[in-house]
C-alpha cells in the first residue's frame, strides 16, 4: 500500500549566489540538480528572479524540476 503523502514529497532548493559569471552560475545550479541522483524523492530547484548567464548546458535528471521565476532570463 502506498502512502499518498510520501508519493507527493518534494524537496525544494532555491539556488543562491547567482550573478554575472556564467561558469559560477552553471556550477551552482548544476550542483543542486546533481542532488536528484542521490535523493529518493522529487527535487524542485528554484532559480530566483534575475538575469544569469550560463557557460554550458545544464543536466536535469529524472525526478527533478527546474523552476524559474517569471522574470528570470
């Protein structure tokens, strides 16, 4: 039997420390996305409002949601 509250468990992480450096931004966000590989629950990574350049592609794993603020670019 499944416990519905367990099925809906979501860990939310808000990335902090983002700025104008594309490599730093990418590393900060990717470090949080990487946590999805070790957690046994859904992971939501939130990016606050702002403009953040990225130096390379981000890898998003299963059970992971990347949520951008409406004014994030």
